[in-house]
């Protein structure tokens, strides 16, 4: 999909919780890892994918929502990356 907008928030303006630290470097590492994962697994031109993370899990699941013969669509038919 298209990005319709964004909001820039300074690090110091992010909400904080006592005892929980925020590491910008860790966020960048994780974002880079997710982007690389998507680039490797989202290979279908103009394909539709669903990126899902189960609650409480550290794993991402990527599903291709395009059925191979285009006659039937199944959300869980084609897992492409875990």
C-alpha cells in the first residue's frame, strides 16, 4: 500500500516507563532485519502479503494472500517466511 502520511517524533518525546530503557540502535537493527526479511520473501510482483506477529512472540510470520491460480483466496494458504 501507499504511505499516506507520517509523524516525526523526537526520541526524547517518546513515552517512557520506569525500568524499561529505549535503545535507538536496537530499534534500527530490528527495523533493518525486518526490511531485509521482507525484501527476501516478498518476491511476487504486485503481490499482497500479510505480516503478522503473534501476541507475546518475537517471531514474524509472512503470508502471501495471492492464490497461485487466482480463483480462490486463502489467508493461510501460502506461508512464505517464518
